[in-house]
C-alpha cells in the first residue's frame, strides 16, 4: 500500500542538521548542506548519563513471564519502563538533558512539544532542577498525560491537530521568549539518557540475542542501537512503528527523510509524521530491522501483557510485543527483550481494546 508522503528530503552521507534549539528540522533540511551535524552519543556518554539518572531513579524491573514464553516460543524479557515515576522511559532523557543545561539556560526556561510522555519527562526534570517548563500538545492529547504534566508544574498549551503541528508552534514560542527548545528526537543528551535502559537490560541479560523497541521520533531506538551495539555487537536491535504512522520506517527503507501527510494510529507514543535527522544518522547504519504493526495488533498485545504479566501498556508500549508475536517463527528458541516503554493508557483506551480484541 502506498504511503501518503507530504515531502521528502534526499539525505547525503552527512545529514544536514542544526544545533538543538535552533531552526526547525524542516528549515535545516532545506538550508545549507554544510550545516554542522550533531555529535552522536557514545557509550561513554550513556554511562555519564546513568550516573546522573541514578540520583533520581531506580532501575526498572526486567520480568521473564513464562506465559509469554509459551505463547511466543522463545525466552521473553520485558523491561518495565511503564513503572517509571512518569509511567514511561522518556523521564531518563529529560533528567539527563536538564542536568546538562547551564544555569543561564535553565533560568530562561524550557519549551517542548509532546503527545504526552516526553512532555511529562521534561516537566518532571524541570521541577527537579527548578526550571520553568512549557509543553505544547495536540488538541486531542491524552487527558491523563496532560493532567500529569500540569501536576508536575508545567504550563500546557494546546496547539495543532497532531504532534508535528504542536512542535512547530513550540519552536516558534521558544524563539520568541528566548527559552531553550527541547526537541524530542534531535537532542543527543536525551538519547544518551534514554539509552540507559538498554545498559540495564544487558547487565541483567548479557547474552540477549534480540531487543525490540518502539519508535516514535526515534530517541529510544537510537539509544538502544548506540548502547546495545557497543556492549554486544552481535545483538539484533529491531524497531517497531505503527502501520498508520510509518515515517521512520519508510525513511529508513528509502534512505531519505520523509514527512507524511498524516499519522493514523491510536498509539500517540508512535504517532509521528516526520522523520528527524539525528535519529536517521544513528539508525540507518545500525538498526537491524524495523517492523510495522497495526492498531489491532497493538491492542491484542496490550491485553496479552495485562493477562500474562498484570502490567498495563499503552499502545506504543505494547508495540514491541506485537512485533515479537508477528515474528514468532523467526524468534523461536531465542532470547529476546521487549521494551514496555510506557503504560499511560486511558480507561477509554482500555475499554475499547477489551471490546474489540482478545489476547493471543
């Protein structure tokens, strides 16, 4: 099926980029090809981030449910990032980034855009470091995530029909007020921070063979590739996107940055229309595969996780298990990890899953 593409940006060997907080990625792609590239985080950066994060967070559990092993025919390890204080892995990146801003940058405040989990991470970290945070969200943002951001002290601004429209509004607002704009993907320190969950996984399971990670903007998968491949070069790292929002998948497949006309999925954590430059620099030479899963497959994975582990996953958090089930024949007998990246599912979302689908 053809994917509706709004625009493409052919990418040379060195992808044109701009410094975080500067012009929008679209503007950067259309401007000088000599624009400086971001420094790709290294494993050393990840360990440095871990030292900061360990002051605020404890490692999340890694479960090995026998019921999942029976259904998939392989040894399955579930990394429970849904048990973070914000209900999602993103808090790791927010804490490390805010720790690295200068006092002057913190004093000016931070602005970001989010469908929810990234915004919560920035709000959580801004409160920890005494910084003002403004989060732009889509007009139909998850109300639970919006309420959580406000409880954490962030100002929430509704703008645009989807994440990418909110992002443009947030960039403009940050420029107008002189605040630091936090891009959810084109930010090396965020990626170094979220990569710490991969370190935790491989410390617990050094001989892990496959790691499956959901993909929205690409920070989590980028971090998994950087840390995972550095620690264990034989590790296969696989990303998962929604069939209705395959911007990163299509960009990786075509080797050009794409902007899609729409993102059609209930899973807001992976509902991104735009592929970003820094994740592309990291993923294209490193990721082993990217799979697509449907909304129905993600809903079945939500119910399967609930039935077999007692854990609640949101759509993006269930996507890796959906991909593992899709791939179960090739994964048979192997030792795999799936990242349950977040559990911020509304009751309405859970009711719909119960009404429409069944566990495997």
